[in-house]
């Protein structure tokens, strides 16, 4: 910020300038006022003189007219009223009248009129036939005057010329005492000319007015005001010929007005000079004076401003000098180096504080004009040199010799290892500038830089990348080659060579493109090139950074060529893993969906159709369980190979996972019938190929598959829906027995949706505890209830109470049977615990059905044991009912679990015995307590003797194995009697009651059971 001139100086400068400005303004105002007053006075004088002259001229004209009329009247003095008309038209009278008129330039003609206004005679050539525009009462007013005098009419328009005229008249006394009127017509314009004759006043307005009456004549002419009174009215008494200020009589502008009466009674001549016209010249003079004043003001202010600027420059120069000295002092004091200025005799002139910090012992000797040698001698005592005092003296002499040179440098080691560098330079006047710099840290930094450079070189040597410094033209200026087997270039010394000489053409072009990119943006990354070696090919990534120095052809770039072969191969491997199945090498789900999307778009352009074939191997789990997963993988590879052989070129075979495959057929006919036929043919070929035996190690294996088909065209947009449709069709093929092909139909979706809805509702039912247990009594031959079978029911929130047949199959397929079965088991045990203290219910046993899927869980035994612990139920009162399906596989595991549970006191019953797979060899190994005869056999009693024989056989076998027999589904007394006759002592069925809630079951127990026959539903 520049220093400002003190306000006091500025105030004085502009104060003097203001005084001059005020003086000039006062002089100019005085001159303007004086000229204004003089101009007004001059115009008033002109107006007075003009009115006086105009009055005289007008008086003369009026007098001449009056005399003319009086003289004309003398021509008829001897006439009487009866002879006047005849005498007036006499030729000699006419000639005399014409001669008189010709002598007066104002009067156009003279006429004699009677009291009625009729023309008796005239000097005009028309004689008495002339038409006159006399005002209506003009003649009568004149005749009414007792004394004959000159009368003037109001301005009227002449019939002859249509111009404004005035009529001057005088009464003429005849010989008999009667009177006629002598009238003279005067043009108004001539009268106005006489009034303004010789006037050269700008803007002058002249009017001839009656006393307090209308306007008679004006100059300039104002026909619109002629005959009208002008306000304010003027009177003879006030019209004294002196100038007054009032509105101009014609324009109404402010004006100088002078009015004087004429000799004729009631006539006033008025001169008006508008102030605007009167002051026109004064205004020009005023503007000139104002302009001159403004010029003087501008000159005064310019001089003041110039004076201020000059003073400010001088002030700023002075302040700058002071600041420069202060800045120099501050700079010297803020220097990190010591500073001493010597005169030509090597005496001290100035120094800074840092000098004394470096040489504290020199403080007593550092003063103005002190000899600097004394300071050097004192410093020699503290210098670290080897050799004692002699070496110190040598240092002293060597130092003083330095002062004789124009430029010199000297380094000195001080106590504590401090290193000082003295730089001395001669000044133009012969003095010396001495700068003392502490370079101890600089020495350490230099050593650190050398060490860092060595470390950086070692780092470069360890890097596997090739580093080049090249120019914009691609010429190599320096390089660092990695110690790796395969480098980007194979030239030993690339310095001075162009990139096309060091790299293959494609690689060199890529690097040059990266150079141009780095030249524009400062860096380039991501470009790659491939180089083929003798044994293998390698990929290199290009990274280029532009150096900050150099521009244009002098620009330099650091080029890093990194070998990314391993990462490239890894990326390809990752890409393969991302889109292909590891086991079979087929496309996976992601790649399949991508190709499916492309196929849908292609169908839209070609108006074609495609098909998705969803394949699932039948009973593949059995193969895995029997031969192991390794053989399963071998078979999956063979299936993949066979599928690829079946399809056409352009079709896709993919593996979704497990034993699920998808075949996508493209370019099928746009007609559904033909496309369906084409798909069926391909599906049949696939089924036939996959039905061929597989060689799995030393064994041959036969397998089939189920295929679901979904056709698609350009209208399909959701790929997941297509897969889902094909999957649904495959499910129907599998439920039909497998080894089949099914096309997707809309009804399948409805069924599957309903099944999925039921599955979701089952999940909700388990979570919200919507299941209840019903109890069906097991009755002995003595009508004693010894137990009950618990049967699950679903209390659906909207559909009401549902039987097991409506949801058990879905529960089995989805695995929900496991938590459902666990809930039934825990609810039954909880009920047993509730009955334990009851005298009539504590003896009852409860039979709980256990599904094969639940029983095969590895932790099933632990779950049952935990339920017993949680509920506290008596294990001996719990009976688990198993089906014969448990004997189909893993029999040994089944036996182990049953023995473990039997060890807890739990009893077992074989449910639906004789309807499934029954292996009598395992019957002796299983810890069974009871066998239940299926209701199929019971319902055939009395209807089929062969079935009766089977029942007898089952009863006999059970008795021989010491197993309890229970017949289920007993509904008639005949069935019960047959069973009791052949040794079955316990029955269960509608005959004894339907399954019922626990409250109804307990009420029945308390009231006592009686066997009654219940009709079958």
C-alpha cells in the first residue's frame, strides 16, 4: 500500500484552491448580475423611447384623419336634410373628396352615411353603392354625441378586401341643423405599420387598445385577439409611459411593458418586450462568463491536484527511503547469515545481529569504524585447527589475504564441529561485504542426499521395471534396465536411439501415442503392448510422466515399462473362472444370461425364436452317495462332452451347478409348431445320448435326465423368468417319472406358484405357531384307552383347519418337515408332562410320527434328548412311529439311532407295516416294540380273504417276535371282532372316535370310553 500525503497538507492545498474558486465565482456572479441589470435597463429605455415615438406617429396619423373627415364635412355644410343626398353625389363633391383621400395614405376612402347607416356618397368609384361593415350602433353612437369628435370603431372585416379595418368617423352638421356622418376606412395593417415604424427591438409586441377595452390593432397581428379585451385591462390614468413588469399583451410571457395614451380619447398604445427576448444576448454573455469561470475552476483544481501529486510523490519518495532503510535493517536482522559491511580501510560500517550470534566474542570489538582485523584476531583464538598457535597465526594471515581479493570464499571449523563459510565481495567504492553462513546442516544434508541417491540407485536396481528418459521425438537420453530375464528391450545401450529402433513397430507406436498424451496432460497410464520373445510372449504396461522442465522439443518424459505378463495371465484366468464352470469348462450362469440377452436381441432383428432346455440328471444324488463325488464329477464331465456333441454350431451348453445343465437353441423357426418340433427333435437326441451307459472307472453306470423346455422370442425381456419357466417344466418332467421332456405351459406356473405360496405360508405358520395337535385314541379289547396317536393339524388364518394331506408333501419336499416334526415332538412331550400328575391320564402313551428325512438328521438323537430335558416328559410314555422307508438305505445308521433312543427309554412302532419295503432280515435287529397294521388291510376284512390271510400272518409274526400289534383304521364291529379273534388286542379308528383336540380328548377320558361304531366319512 502506497503511503499517503498527510491530511493537513492536502487540506491546505485544496483550501487555497477552494478560496480561489470562491473568488472567481464571486467575480463571475457580480459580472453576470451587472450585465443583467444593464440589459433590463437598456430594454426599458428602448421601450420608453419606442412608445414615445410610436405615440407621436400615431397622433399625427389620427390628427390627419380627423382633419380629413372635418374637411370632407365642410363640403356639405350648406346642404340640408332634403338636399344632402343630392348634393353629396355632385361631381365636384366627389372630386374634392377623392383629392382629399389621395392626400392621406391611411384612408382608403371617405363616405357620408345617414342616421340609418345608408351610404349617401363616397370617394370610392362605386359611389353610394359601396358596402360598408359598420358596427350596428356605430353611427347612432356618433350622432348621439353632443359635440362632434373623432370616433373609432372596433376592428371589422371589410366587404371589399376581407381585411381587418377600422372606421374613423365624425358627425357633420348640415345647414338645417340635421347631421350626417363622415366615415373613413383605414386598414388595420397600415395603422400597425405606423405604430412600429423604425422599431428594431427583438421580440417587441405593440398593441393599440381602448381605455379598459378591447384590442384594436397589434404587431405582430393577432386576429384571434382582435376586438377582445386583454387582461389586465389598461387605463389612461395608469398609462404614464413608465416601464412596468407584467405579462406581455400578446404572448402572455413575463415582459417589460410601457403604455401611453394618445391624443385621441380612450386610445392607449402599449409596447411589450418579453424578458426572454430582452435577456437573450445577456444569456449568451452569462454562458460565456460561466464557461470562463468553469475553465478557471478547472485550471485551479488542476493546479491543486498537480501540486498534491507532486507533494505526494515527494512524500512517498521520502517515506520509501525511510522504509527502504528500515527494510534493509530488518532484512539484515532477519538474515540467517551473519553480515558485516566494511569501508575501503576495512573498518566496520554496519552489521546484523546474526553476526554477533555466530561470533559472540566479537561483540566488544564490533562498533562503527572499528578495525575489522581486531575481530579476526579475536576469532582466531576460537578456530578449530590442528597444530597449535602457529597454525592459528597461519589461519589469521590467510584470512586477511582474502580481503585483498575481489571475490573470495573461506570455510572455517568452529568449536563443536560448527562449519562457517565466509563469502567476501568488493563494493564499487572499495569496501567489502562479508557474509558468514552456517553450513553445518547443509553438510549433513549433502551427506544425506548422497546416501539417499545411493539408496535410490539400489531401489532402481531392485525394481523389475525398465525406466527410460526420452524426448518428444522418442529418442532415449538415459535408462535403467531391470535385472530380469525378459525385458521390454533387448539392446544393451539404448541411449541415443529412437523408440522404433528399440521396440517392435506396434509397441513403439503405442509408446509414442502415450508420449503425446503425456505431453498434453502431464501423464499417461494404462496403455499396454505385447512383445513376442524366442520362447514366450510377454505383456508390458506403459506409464509415462512428463518432467517439469523443458517444453516443446526440449520436453523430457520418464517412461516406465512394467512386465505384467503374470497379472495378464491371472486376469484371463479370473475371467475364465468368472464366466466358465471350473469342472466342465462350460459357460456358467453369468455367461449364459449374457448370451441369452444377445439371443433375444438377435431374434428381434431376424424374427426368429429360440429355446431353453433345462436338464437335471435323475437320481444323481444316489450316484454320489454310492460311488463318491469324484465319480460324480467324472460323470458330469462326460455329460458336458455329450451335450456339446449333440448341439449345433451357435447353440450354447451351460452348467448352472450340481447336476443342472442348460442348452440354449438359437435360430429356430418363427412358427411355434415348427420351433416346437425342432426343439423336440433336439431334446430326443439329448435324451438318447445321455441314456447311453457311462464308464465310471471300472464300472458302467446308466442314467437318465429330465428336460424342461421354454420357447422364447423377441417379446421376452426377463431372462430369469425364462430360466424359471424351463425349470418348472423340468420339475414336471421329473415328477412324471424322469427321462422325459416337457414344454412349459401357463398352468404349470399356476401350480408352482400355488406350491410356492403354500411353502411361504408354511414358513409363516412355523414362525407364528399356527399348528395344533389332535389326538386319536388307541383302545384295547376291554375298551380301555391305553394311549393315543398325535396328528398334526394346521390352523390356517384364512382357510381354517387343514388336514396333513394338504401340506405334508410340500413340507417333506422343502425340508420344513424337520422343524415341523420337532414341534410335534416337543408339544407331545409337553402334554405328557402335563398328564403326569393326573390319576387317569398319567398311564397314557403318545405315539408321534417321525418322517424319514427328520430321522436321518445327524443330530436327531440329540434333538430328542434336548426335548425330553426341556419338557421333563417320561421317555417310556413316548412312542416314535417310523415308516418302512427307513429300511431302504442306511439301515445300519438307523439301527444305531434307534438303539440310542431306546436306551433313553423311548419305544418304537413300525407304522403302515406291509405297505412298503419290508426286510424281514432287519426286523430282528431293530429295537421295535410295536407293529401297526395299515388301514388298507383292515378295510379289506370281510371283502378279500387273501388280505385277511396277510393280516393273520402279520399278527402271527408279531406275536412270535414278541411285538405288540395295533390295527389302525378300524371302523366296524366286524373288523374289530376279526382282529380280536386272531390276536390283535389294540385298535385305532373312527369306531372309537375321530382325532380331536386335547380338551375334547381329556373330557372323553374323564367321562369313560365306550366302543361305538362310527360311520365312515
